[in-house]
C-alpha cells in the first residue's frame, strides 16, 4: 500500500462522485419509498429492519468550514503532540517514524474523505457515526458502532486527563520537587476543571471563541517545545537513535507505535463534527479536512521530529519533561498544555453529552435550573469516572496504543472502507472494490495485532507500577 495508490484511488472516486452526485439522492429515495425514516437500502435493493434515529438537542448546520477545520486541528495539535516523540518516534526510529507519519496522514485523509462523502447518503443527513452505520447495515451495526465509538472517546478522554495531570505536575516540580503532590492528585484537579468547563459549554458549536484560545495555547507549548528542543539539540553531544529493547519487545513496540500513528490523525467522530457544518456539507467538510491535513499538521510534524532529533531514544513520553530552559518559559508552556487539554477534551466528550442531552430533552437556556443541574449531575459524573480510571492507570503511551487498536482502526479504516463499498456497490468497478476490500482486511489485521501489543504493554507496566502510580 503506497501513497500513490491512495491518490489514484481517491482521484477515481472523486471524479466518479462529481459525475453522479446529482442522481444519487433521487435513486436512493426511490429505493426507500415512503418509509425512508426507518428503512435503509442495501446495495442489492433489500432493506434492513427499522432503526429509530432521534433528533438532536444540540445545534447543527451552523458553523463555517473554517471553524470546523479549527475543531479538527485542535484535536490534532492537542497536548498529545508532546508525547509522540517518545511514544512513536522512539519505537520506530527515523526512517519508520518519518515515513509512518507521512503515510498515516495520507491514509487518514483518504479514509476520512470516504466517511465525509457518505454524510448525505440516501438523500438525508447522518449526524452521528452510529446513524450512518445503522442506515447502511441495520440495528446491530448501529449498536456496535456506538459501543466502539464510546470506548474510543472514553479512552481519548482518559489520555487527555493524564496529560492534564502531567502538565500540572510538571509545573509543581519546577517549584517544589518534594514528592508531596503526586500525579493522581493532579489528574483529579484536571478532571474537576474539565467538569466545570463541560457544564458551562452546552454543545460543540458553542466553543466559538474557545477554539481561538485553543489555537493560541497550542502554539505556546508547541513553539516552546520546538525552540527549547532545538537549543538542547545544538548543545548536546551525538544522540543514540537506535530502537531500544529486545528483538521481541521491539516487534510489539513497533506495532503499538503504528496504532499511535492512526490515533494522531483521527477523531473517531467525523459525522458528529460534520453535523455542525453549513450547507453544502460535503463540499465544506472536504475544505475542513484539507485544512486539517495541510496547515493543521505542520505544527505536529515540527515538534515531533524536533523532539526526537534533540533527545533520541531517551526522549520522554511528555516532551516538556525533557527540555531545559528558563523556569518561567517551561511553566507557561505547561499551563498552556493544561488549558488546551481542557478544551480538547470537551470536543471528544461532546458525542456522549449530545446523547444524554437528546435522550432527556435538555435544550434551551444554558443557565436554566433544570439544564444546569442536569449537566452538573451527568457530565460531572461521567468525568468523575473518567478521572478515576486515568488516575488508576496513568500509562499514557499504552492508552494511545490501545485506543488506536480497538477503536480508531475499526472506526476510521475498516468501517469507513466497508461502508463505502456497500453504499456505492453498483457504482464501483472491480479494481475499486478490490482496493477497498484490501484496506478492510489489512487494517482489520492491524487492529488485532495492535490490540495484542497494547495489552502486553499495559500488562508489563502494571507489573512495574502500582495502581495510582506517580509517574
């Protein structure tokens, strides 16, 4: 699988869709008949049993493509970028790391574009990932997709809370390295601040100006980490870039790092983000994706490659722990990472919030007693559980690998390619179908292998550290 193949297949699909887009909605509506709200067409003309799709209590079709692009970019350039030098580049080395990051970006753009182009499949919008899967496959796929997505988002949020705790602890250590305050305490503080933010921001579109703050905060810790790493690298003697570990452990580490690569570029909630964009939704979403995978990924590449260049195989899993420089500069960068994490976590928790708000009819004034008390109880409770898990098992790299393995691979690559084959069955030639099936099989195998590698890493770390470890 090469980027050239991806580009060629993508070009064929794009040309095909521009030609047939106008007639697709009519064809699908004719297949559906009068019961289009509850029956979904298969490629061979059969229909599945009813899947009830509720309306949403959150706002949709409001945001510009640029705001959605910044939502996507906020996810890519979250504080997780401070971990990729140690968790991904160290196990892969220079050749594997650079090629892996470039290839993962190309494949991710291609897979996300498939999902984006299915947003109006059948002449109706599918504002949730599970809605799209349920429309194409039926009720069982609806439930399975929701379960996979919930696990994916819960574990991403677990990683964010660990990062928030690490950032706060890094600030504490700069001024008082006495060991009194431990990482779980800082994770708990981070969880409390995230809960306060979640209670005050009702839905994804309401982030508004916070996305501007998020971009500024990202630039603060990325530029700081880049400059301090560059300074350290210039002063330091030659570094060791060899991949550490035994031959067996290297294999598992490489597989786990591959899962980190897909984790870095994918949200697992593209339809939910696309639901907020204005018409024409597919065209505008493609603009947002192109923005994400061009200008949006440059800061990530800069800090990841510079961090690995400066420290080699000794790079920390939280880059700001490796850099040296003025205390006030490092303090500013860590606080920026903490605050940006609070905003980014809200994005990835929003599908869960939307589900609960829609189910219980929470709409209207943000500050009404009923709505406010509901968010305090439900969102606060959800983040309390998330915080407890984060504090118990604060192994950031392991969670990134496991999340990529058990949910990001299936949602972003396996399901996206298979849904496209089913939805466009009669419009794809044999070569195109073969291409998508190869993707399904390859990424399915990668998902299984990466899950095994990630579980092994967690088991090893669990033997080394106790629960609520102070890493």
